[in-house]
C-alpha cells in the first residue's frame, strides 16, 4: 500500500518503463518479466508486507472473539471485525493475483501455520468471498466511523471488492449485482465531473482511501512520490509507455489531467509520467489521499459483467462505458456496437481509466488470457519464455 503493488504491476504489464539512467536491477527484472529468487526483492516485499498485515488482522479477529470486556460493545465488535475481514480479503486478493496459489493463514497460531502448503487459487478465492460477505453484513453503510472521511472501510468497499472478485471468477450475475449496489448509493458516491478532483481526499468518487500517517512531514501520497519527478528537468523514475499513451483519443481529458511530462536533460525528449496525484511533498493539511477503490471501477465491472452475461445487455453496458467517456470528453460509443465490440471497448476503457492504479492492467491482461499475446510483442520483454513469467516467484 506504499505504492509497491502499483509500481510492480505496472512494470510487469505495459504501462511504465524504467529509464536506463536510474533503473535498478530489481526494477528491470520486473519490467522484462524475468524474475527469479535472486532478483525478486521487490515482489518479496509485497509477500512479506501482505502476510504481516494478515497476521495482524488474524490477531485482531482472535482478540475480539476472546474478549469478554463489556467496554467492547457489540457495534464495535462488528465494525472492527468487518474491517479486519475486508483487509484480509484485500491482501489475499493481491497475493493470489501476484503469486498464484498461496498459503491460506487464518490464525496467529504458529504451530498451525509454520508448515502450511500453498492453497489452490480456488480455495483462496472461496475464503475471500466468505470474508467479504461476512464483512459487509457487519460494516456501517456510511463513513461515520471515519468521522465522515473516507479512510475507514465501510460496507460498500466490501461490496465493491466482491464485485471485482466475481468478475475475475466469471460469476457475472453476482458481479453485476454487487457493482450495481455500490453505484446505487448515489447519496455517497458520484463520479467527479472534474478529473482533477478524482484523487483529492474525500473525493465523491472514493470508496476507500488511505491517509498518510505523517501528514505534517512533507509527505504526499506514495503514488505521487513514486511517479512524480523531482523537478521538470529530472527524469521520471517510471515514464509511461508509448503503447499506453497512444491509446488515448486526442480530446481525451484523462491524457491532460492524469499525465504530465518532464524534459530529459541532454536530449530534450519529453518523458510522460502518471500525474493522477499532483503533490509529492506537502506540509500542513494534506489535499490528497491514496485512493484504493473508486466508483469508476464499478461502472467498468458492471459493463463487462453484463455483456458477458448476455448479449441482450449490450446497450446497458455501452451506457455504463459512456458515463466515463462523456466525463473524459470523448465521443460516446454508439448503441449499435456488438457484444464483442463492447468487450473490446471495456478493455480499452479500463486501460485508459485505471492506468497506474493498483495493478489493474497487469491483472486484466492475465485474467482475460491476453498477457502473453500482448507482452511477448514488446521488444524490451524479449525473449518471452512462457506463461510462468506471469507469476511472481515465491
């Protein structure tokens, strides 16, 4: 959550590249998809931090179940347990999509976990759905727990993550239902008309955000510190790939609002970078929080799930896509598109809308079976050796 999941997945996919002047061996290994146990230091940090969080969550859950304190009210038990379950599900979602089969640890009892084998992907997803289903029934349906800031998990994050999981598993009816449930909370969530407001703290579009724990220590959100260059004359750490930039239509406001460029010293080349977050270092009250999930994804999930569920839903799917295209000031898709054209349109819109956010492109390529086809065609990823390159080593 300090930006590594986003950066690693974007490197593994086709969103960002590593400039030759400042790249590290660990970054290059991700960029060319040639990871092994000697160069996978960055994936190892994802693994360790995720399992550390899962251990802490299991401790919270076991502590609540064991507590007989009257000070721990029923409402607090439900809320805290619900948040913990949702966080555990979130961690396992990322583990299973980065690493494949992974150990499923549900206790802090070391005697039970020390020799756990890897659980099949299907079993991990079963636990994710179980955790999220229980969580959403325990959580508040608004943001009161976070003092009306969007930095504590509520029911709708659990529902939104369920929508994503159902989509990944091909359970399209459930995906439509969960995404619709979130979209229908129009008293809580709305698409921000101005793209520059989408990633501000407490944006109307945010379903869950992470607040910096040192807001007065000149720290922006992690994604800003990772992607923004030190100055207009500095090379960005992770320039955006031309293959991504070339997908935007000329009038697309996302290109202007969510990307910027620095001029490379010595060459004069423009190097574009992700500019969804604008402030790398800030003092005083922060203006941005790191956005984990937002409403736009729910429209994309519903569109993809609906058209895959039945070609009779094609027009509804197009209307969902046009909600985002209209905001970006690009022409609406015509309602006459075929189901196959809509499926391709969804993939293209997900690429433009969700780039450099939490690994969406990397996971999309893999779950749709397009990863080897797309990535093996990139010069800098040659030679492409096989599908095993789509998983991080344990």
